[in-house]
């Protein structure tokens, strides 16, 4: 068994991968993958994924408390397969998993379906999986230090689309670095109760962090470079009634900071979303709008300040198929080499206390 990998990430759960007690382990010995639970060998063979699944499957059946598997070494797995985690399972992957071959839908390096009380404390992935991490319907899902340096696929997706009548609840994501996707970096859909520390997105094809139909969310930092280049996606996007609670939009989405360089948009709120406060923004050189608020309600941008530099504009807009944009506050910004535009006129819109540098303002 190798020496555990070093610490990664910056969140409060930062720790040495593999440290502490565990119930089963997986390691490579001279090219043979071994899975052990205590003194019992539950797999010996040539496949890392099969070994890891055997270790997971060796945990106590019907358990009501968490048991932990440590995967010590780097290895490869097929993009048409998954490591599946049932309820009350913790996985610590201390090497790098390289994903190879053609994908098949809804597979992921690590996947959980209808799984409660699950953790992925450390995970590093290369290659082009369908998803890096995928959880569908569950409660108490925790992702720790996740590093996804991909050449395709979607980084992290957590949704409720197995049973859309039941929200996925109590999701915590500490730190994600994601690059090279041909889709989003991190995406949620149908989640109530989300805490995100930091999402760092580099050269992802769509959004860095996308929240759909997600409520009661707190996000620390979204830091994106070249997210959604050539598209209307954004470093940080809220869509599909994100933040809507019982038909209204009480403030329930809080974001500390959005940093965006290049890419499509910086911040994008759309399709009857809202109930959001973004404390700080630092946006420059976007190919599309720096900020677009379209058919959103009760949104405050730059509560504590920020800066936007062109060429991307700041736009407050609406499409006719949804109720008019309303109760939006855009303030405390230094706006350089671009424009603030409101069209069509929204309801209860406040654009105030902004410093314009070589920029124009065309609001109602």
C-alpha cells in the first residue's frame, strides 16, 4: 500500500487523503488491483473500477452509519462504466483516475442514485467521462476536494431527475477545480439546500457553475476563465426558476464573489429565476454580456462592490413569454469601457451608485 497523497484544496475539510480509519481499501500491487475489507481480499485482478466497486460492495449490508473506502493509487476506467456509491458510503480516491474509451449516457467516475449520507472526500480525474461526478436524488451529499482536468464531458452534476417530485437535499461541495469540459463545469438541478465553497472553472464549454431550480444555496466563490466562449453561457448562471420558493422569490441564493475573464457571459440570470444576492463581481473581457438579468425577480448584484470591464455590456432585459423583470438592484460597481442598458423597461429596477469610466448608461 502506498503512502497517502498530500493535502489538496482550501476548504475546512482539507486533510491528507486516506488519513484516519477506513473499512475497505483498494491498491495496485505489481499491476494487480487488490480490494480488501479488513483481512479479507474481496477482489484481485486487472481492473481498478471493478476492484473499487468490490470494496464498496463489501461494506456492511443495510448499514445506518457511514463506512469508508480508500482507493490509494492512480488507475484507468472506461467512460461507459461507473463507481456506484450506495447510502452511507464514503470514498477517498488518492490518485488520479484517467477515463478512457467511448461514453455511455449517465455514467460517471463516481455516481450515486437514490443515495443518502454519501461523501467523496478526494477525487482527481482526467480524460473525457460523461460526468465526472453524478448524483441523482438523495440527501446529505458531500463532495470535498474535487479536481477534474478533463478533455470532454460534464464535471459535476447533482439533480433530482430520477423522481422530480422529490428534491435532492442538503448538498455540500467544498472545492472544485474543473477544466476542459464540453459541457458545464458544475451543475445542479432540483436541489434544496446547497453549500458551495469554491468553483474554479477553466476553459469549460458552457457555464462554470449553473444552478437550475435550486433553492437555499450559499456559494463562496466562482472563478472562471473562458467559460462558455462563443456561447450565451456564463461563469455563473441561474436558470429554470432557480431561487423560486412557493411561487415567490424571497432572498435564498447568496453568492460571495463571481470572477470572470473572457468566455461568454460573466453573470446570467434567466427564465424566472431570482431571490439572489451576489456580493462582489470582477468581470472583464467577456465575449457576450458581462451581466445579463433576463426575466428574473429580486436580484441584487454587487451588494458589496465590484468592477466590470468591457467589451461585454451590462444588460437588464426580458422576453415576452415570461413576466417582466422586476425588483433588480445593480449598484456599487466601477464600469469601464462598456454600457449599462435596460431594455425593455423592468419594474422596480434600481441602477445607482455606479462609477462609469468611458461607459454609457441607458436605463428607464
